[in-house]
C-alpha cells in the first residue's frame, strides 16, 4: 500500500458529519493545560468515518457512513472545523489529508487547515469482561431525565455528584440527590431489559446529560459495566464514562414510610399557583404552605419586603390527616412536578422540619422527596 493510501480521504454528507462533530465538540475538553483534548480524532475505516473525542472523564466514538477512498487518521481542531461545516449547504463534502493539512471542499467552498500530531491524542479505553445490560433507549432516556435535576452540583460529596443506577432482576432504580431533595425513578423489568447479573454504578452528571442529549432513537442500548468505567453502545455510537468511586448513601431510609398529612390535587393548578407565588418570594425562594384539615383549606403565602406579598388558595380533591404549616423552595417543587406525567398528584407531609413526598396519584414509579426550609 502506498503512502497516499495511508492518508485519510473520504466523501460524506454534510448533515452526517455535522451531527457527529456537534457531539464531539460538546465532549471535547476546554482544559488549557491539555490543549490536545480540544481536538477530535478522525479515522476512516470500512465505509465509515470514526469521530472520537474525550475529556478524560467521558469519551465518545461515532461512526458516520461515508465513501472511503483512503484509509488514515488525523487530528482536527473540533470547534473550527464544526463552525466551517455548519455553514456549508447540505451536500457532499470531500475531506482529505494532504501535505500535513486537512482539506475540506464542497461545491464552491474550499479550506485548508493545519493538523496536529495524532500520536498525542489519548486512547479511548475499551471495557473488558464487563457485566452487560440491554435496555430500550427511550425508556432509559426518560428515566434519567426524571432525576437529573436532583444531582448535587458540589464535589464535596462525590458520591452524590452523579446518578445511581441500581440494576436488579426485577427492577432498575435510578436515583439522584443533592441533600435537599431526592428523585427516584423505578423501572419494573417485565422483560423491559436483560442483564447477566445484579449491578450498580454511579454515573457522573455530565455523562448522564450527554447520554440524554445523544439518544434520539427507540433502539436498544447495550450497557457494559466495568470496574471503573461504563460504556453505552447504540446507533453506531460508543459513549464511555468513568464511574464515580464510593458507596451511594442508603437513600431508602430517607423516603418517608408514613405521613401525618396527605393531600391530593390537580397538578396544573398546583404548578400555576406556585409560579404566581414565586413572583413575590424572597431571595431564598421560600413559599409557605398552610394546610388546615378542620376548615378544609390549603393556602400558600409568599412575601418579600420590596416586592410585596401574595396569598392564594388551592383547590384539592382530597385532604386527610393533621393541619400543618411548612415552608418549601418553590424551584425545587416545580422541578419535581415537571417530572410527573399525570394530571393528579399526591403530596404527603409530616411536619415543618421533616421531608415531604411528592408523587403521581396511583403511581409509585417516580418519587420526589423534598426537605422544608427551616424558619
């Protein structure tokens, strides 16, 4: 094989390479101490262009269909090339390496871009001898989306800066918490997924967010769980992420087993009244709930010295238990409600200092636990 044949030379559609580079650009690191990570590795192989990028925590390999006229690989500056290709028409793009440069041409457009030493680009690892799980991609995407907004944004407790995936034969529990609220989404198996062994791992938030963004089909995902890494394989995409070391907190003991006050109400009205009350809340996003069982009233109150105050009543379907006054962060409540796909919700409370539980009526597959604001 001649030296020319060892140089990358391909023809592909603009929309295909654009979508692959867009994923790559999100993952490419902005780490100034390792500038090579801001680049992408392109490799032509067997009718595909493989696009690879990593920030050393998460890596991705994407196969794009193309016509390969020359096998080879090269490193490109991700953002620069993506910006150029984004502005090209949706037509055939000719990409090749020539004299140490990347040449891109389409219709009447041509560009020449210097390329870097590909030997400096880190190798994206493969998982050997990992446990395997196969699950529908949309079921997984929706479940992750239900808990993402509860992940801790602080690295002080690394175990809760990611999402727990707890696979068992009968169910998959996906959990996130930041210490102020906790989300749990339960997927009952019923042949929805296949696995070879019970397994659990903690996926970093960034990896979970990227996985949700990438999934756009209804195909199955193969999850390979290694000792320190986990891989998600689907639609000619291989996303591999580090696993957060450590033991996830025993979140089951946080979920209230009983309640002193239980109220069932319409989700749409609840959301509307919370949004109205939020306008007059203080800088700690506080809203007071006043539930009077004897008079059958559910009122909310928000006030701020500068903005003023609002008092509003909320209609409900059913109310039982004890009267209570409690203060919550309205943003946290809206986060939980946004993940409930049901017209009716149930709010279970215990006291002004104890955690409360929010869920859909007649459905325990999604639970949202929220701590009150102490006054």
